[in-house]
């Protein structure tokens, strides 16, 4: 995750490939309830930064984050789409015990982050759970819920993504929990 960017704009073709990556992921029940709003207009980016509380972030001694990114991708999910799909005769409504829209949204998020890296760019993610007014600012229709804001751009000089992860021995298991996974550890 990167939180500081250069002001250099993102190539529109690259941005299109990154945004479309969100739509290429798995879809529970083939519901296809994930959508993306791409925001590059400086005034709209500034408005979203205000909604996200960037002023308080900066007042806390941090560099601007959302406002410094030349592109914001707001990842959205439509829970009603999944509810309707799982009410169909070929589906078991009990399957909705798992909110599949969050699963699909998470898969879309991972695809967007990886697509940004594939384009030689950097990205970060801000969850939208605490951003009242975001949906209204984007004109989201009733039933469309913002999952979060993905910042995309060229990383500022000297910025490297954080790569601290738990040791593989704690999280990667073979056949059953606690059994070490064979082979050399990856560079995580």
C-alpha cells in the first residue's frame, strides 16, 4: 500500500485496464454485483478527500494521501443483486449466510491492486465503512454500497510499499493446521 504519489497523471489507457480488472474476478452465483467509479477530476478528488477526513489526517502530522493520488477508484458492491440471484430456483437461499458481495468485492480489490502494480504504478486502499456522504457525492443509486477508495498513481520518490507480513510458518500450512508447508519460503 502506497500513500504518497507524484502529481503525474495516470495514462488513461492504463487506468482503464486497472479499473476493468475489478470486473474480471469471480462472481458468486454469477451475480456480478461489483462496480467501479473512476475519479480523476481534481475537484471531485478534493471533495472525496474532504469526505474521507484527510484534513484531520494531515493535522495528525501525515502527508496528504487521497488528494495526492491522480486517480481514485471507488469500488462498490450491490448486495441486492446477490439476494435476488440467490432467491432464484437454482440457488440455495441459505447460501446467503455468507455475504458474497464482500467476498467478490475483496477479490475485485485484489485484482485492482495487482493490475496497478502490473502497470508500474502504486496503489493504496481506504475502507469506506466510515465515510458518510461518499455515496451521495458520487451519485450512487440506492442499493449500491461503496466498499472503499483505491488510490492509484506514480509513487512519490523514496516511497516503497510496506511489505511486512507474518512469517509463513504461522500462516501457510500443509494438509492440516500446524504442519509446515514444504519448500523454500517466498520473499513476502
